[in-house]
């Protein structure tokens, strides 16, 4: 599955370990995205986005927040001057799910425009 295919999907309600992705599948999906890293325990993915100043970073956070609400899948965000660190994990499955990669692809698309 590539980034465009992920971006075109929508998050689904997922509960339980049966929806948790294994490490090999998580790394394969992360490889389809630009700069996303799978955490050491395969429990999350993260990426740090650089920006020229705080205002651009804040605008990105606000746009990503809109997407997160529409998808009902919310990241952990760390906002600072000229940067935003985004981390996705699916708490209801105890690790990574397809929803994390769908939203990561949508986050990347915000800057591709």
C-alpha cells in the first residue's frame, strides 16, 4: 500500500489486539511514508515537521486537528518554534493500527499542497 492509497482511506473504529499491526507490517507501511519512524516497541509512529516559524507550525497543528476530528483519530502533538512532532498510536488496540498510517499520510498531504 502506498501513501496515496492510505490517504484515500478513512479511519474505522477498531478495538482489540486483533487489529494491532505486527512490527514487520508497521515498518512496511511506514516505508511508504516520508520520514515516519516506527517506535522501538512497534507501539507508535512519529515524525517531526520543520517550519520557518511558530505561526506556520501552529497553522499545521490546526489543520491536522481538523483532519483528526474528521477521522476520529487523534495524534499526540508537540508544538514549538519552527517544529511540530506528531505521534500516532491506537490506544484501543494497544499499539499501531491501519488508522495511524492513514492519518500520517493525511498529515503529510497537508504540506504537499
